């Protein structure tokens, strides 16, 4: 088997794990040092931390989505971590990413810095700034979204906390860019909030040449887009989620009522003019419309310089779509391969795609890496 064939085989296993998750044995979880010396996964693993991710032999990054029923398992045996499938060894000697040291520090006002700013991948300091979305109050949340579900107190992180935590991540060398995400705050106050937060970060770091992304619901008032650019953001994200107008209306009622599909697309086009070709991202939730429809959206957006990113759907507890299944790994693989081809043909570079969408585990990035020989093992 050639290295490229091996890389595709690893990508198929990764797609399976992206859809069906991975079981982590108790022994592997305890021995891994997750939450102590090894970076732990997201909020859902807070009680029993598991490693956030591992790499396949050829270097594909696999995020660990725990699922006790998965055929895939991370086990610990003979002093090594193994990945098995149905009990058979798949990969030996798994290694996990080190936990940032600043995760053990607190801000001046006593918040754990890891709860304020977490490192995703690729040096991305992620700020989930609030658990509020104004659409939930009106029962107009996007049907797949868990923001605000079952949350006790609404939180809104303070600019000073964020700036202090970002500085800690930058000083340690584990962060070198910033990504904000969150819901819609009533009266669209997130726009002023973003402006204040980026100003605080710039002042605390003493520099203005930041790679920083702001995620907002597309505004009807397009001046907002310019405002965020002038405030210091270099990337803007506005997630239309669904390209089919009727399904968008059904799945994203708040976005439909307050903005509307046509205005959303117009805002993305406008943003590409303000932020530049390849500096605007638009996420899609996949599996609720025909694959060709999502690809049609990615193709149109690429033609105007917007990077469409197809997320793999995972149903979240407490949402109207709880219990719904994700399409098969094969379905997702085909979508992502075609998405990579569309973006490449549209003139988007790999650097722009990974800069705009700074995660290490997107399947379309992997197709790109393999096709262009960008995996270190293929160089
Ligand atoms: S607007 Fe964003 S945060 Fe609010 S429900 Fe939709 S996806 Fe979730």
C-alpha cells in the first residue's frame, strides 16, 4: 500500500470515529493524564476527562468524541495506549497533546483561565463568550443547537478576563490567534461586546496585528461588518447552516425571522469585500438537506471568496433534534472530498482554509492535505 493509500485508509477510520465516536477504557482515561498533563476534551467530558485528540500514524488529527458503544476504543496495555476496532489492534503507541500550563491558572478575579479561553488546535485560543442566545427565549433557536440548553446561569465573559487569559496562552506559546463564538445577545449587543473585547486584548498584548475571528449572526445593517473589521478582527464568520431556503426556514427560525436567507447571503458577499477573499467563513450543519444542496452553497460562496465549512452533525441532548442520527461516514467523506475540490477549484488556498477554519480535524482539510501531499509523512 502506498503512503497515499494508507492516508486514505486512515481518513476512512477517522470518518468512522467522527460519526460513531470512540470508547475510552477507564484505565486508559486514568493513565492518560487527561485534565492533568494531557489536554482534555470539551465540556461533556468534565466529570471524566478524556484526551482531547490523538494522531493517526500518518498524522491525521482525530478528536475524541466519547461513546461507550463505539467499535473503536482507546485502551492501555503494556505501558502503551492503543486504538482498537472490535478488539483488534488498529494503531499502537497513541500520543496525546500536552495540556497548556495556563489551564491551571486563574484570572485576577478568580476564574479558571481554561474556562475563559481554551486552546482548540493550531494555536487557536477559542473564546466561547456566552451561553446565551436571544433566539432561545422566543423558542426560535436553530433546532440542532445546544446553546443555552439546560444552562443554569447565563454567563458573559468579561473583556479583562479574556484579555488576561489570551495573554497567558500567547506568552506560553500555545496560542497565537483568537476565535470568538457564541450566540446572539439581545439587541445585538454582541457587536459592541466584540469591539470591547478585541480592544482589551490588543491593549493587554500591546499589539494590533492579530489574527482574530468574530462569529456573528449576519446583520441587516452591513455597517456592522465594517465596524468589526475596523475594531481589529481579521476574519468574520456568519453561519447560514443550510443552503435550501425552505429547510433553512424550518431549522433556523430565529435566523429566518431576524435576517432571512437572502440577506444572510448578501451579508456574506459584503463581508468578503470588507475582510477580503478567503477571510470569511460560513458553517453548514449537514445531513438535513441533500448533499448536493450543501455543495451548491459551498460552491457559490467559494466563488465570492467565502469558505464554506461542512460540520459533521452530532445531535445534542435537550435540542429538538436530540437522538437524530448523523449521515453515514461514507456520506460525510464524499461531501468533504467534493467540498475540498470545490474550494481548491475556486481559488481558495490551503492556508486560507486552515486560517479561516482553524481546526485540525476537518475531513475536507485532510483530503486537501492528502491530495496535495501536505501531510508531513507525504512530503
Ligand atoms: S443563532 Fe447560533 S447560537 Fe443561536 S440558536 Fe442558532 S446556531 Fe445556536
